[in-house]
């Protein structure tokens, strides 16, 4: 997910995506402990997507605080 695509989303949509990705990350980490993953890089992509989403939320909160 690109930053420009994230900026087009509303705050509620961003928060729901963060929640969904965190749940998926939890399931993948749990499953990776018991069996090898088909795509182990998926964990890295999810972590970076969560960071991007949180960064955009933080930017918006700083803009609204001005």
C-alpha cells in the first residue's frame, strides 16, 4: 500500500485497516511458530504497512493540532 493511497482514506478506514493488519500479523506470527509460512516476507510487508498507516494518522493529528 502506497502513502498516496493511504492519504485518500478517511481516519476510520485507516484505523480499520490497522486493526485488520494487526490481526493478520498475529495469526501469521502464531502460525510461523508451528509451521513454515508460504510467504515469510508477508510479515515484513504487514509490519511496514502498519507503520505507514500509523505515520499518516500521526501526520493528520499534528495537522489538526495546529
